[in-house]
């Protein structure tokens, strides 16, 4: 984010709401850009990425979900903070928004003061530089990139990507507080596994809200470390659910799960950071969280 006024892109086809938000956030000392169509939103973000996007879902051309999907698919805009603003209240719509890593999902009619605070808090997190995750305190962003750069200069490393599955369903059922507690607990269990089974100089970071990364030295210790992580996490998942929920069909079909991807240096073709990040990304883009 620049040192100038933060820029907010408002994507809203209701002209009254768009004008109101434009005027309100300008008074709050933001630079505001307003568009009414989804395609215009994508083009605007790719030409000059704003600091965040307030995105309506129901638009005249492509919907807000498709806008968000395209932004997440482009490396230039994939980390843009997005707040969905919509009339849709259905659970599946909220899940779609969460799966697209939205910062929040606010239904109309909304409290403008609440929206202002959510925008402020989102931008404050971005301004801190994305060095550590606000929930788990694990390294992310620039710190994670720095460790991956070291891999390019070294040999005999292995990257493990630990992806939690069905986190969006868990968050929808139990709320953000319980979801954050889950992520913090997973981070602690990963740290414990590294202390018990790691090499002593292993790196643990966070790729996304539901994906963790470990860089360790290649060798015979990798398989026991991976097995330890898988066993420890899978045994713990049931404890995050209420007793009465564990026997339901939805629990059995949407239970928290785990997938561990592995990238040893001998299988990496990367020579630059962006290439290595793409290889890592493939490990956690398989499936929906």
C-alpha cells in the first residue's frame, strides 16, 4: 500500500448506494473509484490495483463471485482484500464468498459505521506489511518469500504444504471465533511436530488462511515428520465440533480434513521466486477448503 490515501474500488450497480458509498468514504479520507459492471471492475483492478474492493454480488454482466475468481486467478490482484456487499443471505452464497478468501460478507441493508470499521481494520492489516498472520502469528508474505528465495540458493530441501479442507463449512457453522481458534491450534500442533520430529532449523509459515508451509532439509526425517503431522491433526479435528454434531450427516460429509503436498528440491524446476511460488501454489490449489 502506498503512503498516499488508500484507494477503495466500489463495485455496485445500484447508483444510489454507489453514490452514497463514494461520498461517504471520500469524507473518510479515502480515494474512491466506482464502477457499476463486473468486467469494468476486473479491468480497473488489473490496470491499477486498489488497496481494497467493496464488491456487490448481483451485477448486470458477470456476478461478484466471478469478479473475485478472476482477481484471485491473476498474480497481480490475487491478494486484494475483498468485502462482499450483497442482498444474498443464503448459506451457499456465504460459503462461496469465504472460499474466495473474502475479508467479509456483509448483507444489505448494512450499517455504514460497521462497514467503515471493517474497511479500516482490513487496510490496517495490509499496512502492517503482511509479515505475520494476524490469527496464528506465523510468517507470511515477505517473510515467506524470503525463505523461498533461500531455497533457490540451496540444495536438498523439501517443502510440505499442509492444507486444511472444509474450513469454510466449519466457519459457517461455528463462526469466525471458533475458526480462528482452530487455525491457532493447528499452528501450535505444527510447531510441536517440528520440535519433536524436525531438524531444528525448519521454517513454518502460512500461505493462506487454511494452508501452511514447512521448509525442511530433505532426507529420511521427512516421512516421519509428515506422518506425525497427519496423525496429530486428523486425530484432533473431532474435538473442535460439538458432541451433538458429530453424528450428523453434514458432519460426516463436510468434516474438517487434511491434505499434505510435498515438493522436494529434486522435483522442482524453479530458477526464480515466481516459478517456485507457482509450484507451491499447485500443491494447495487442488480442491476447496
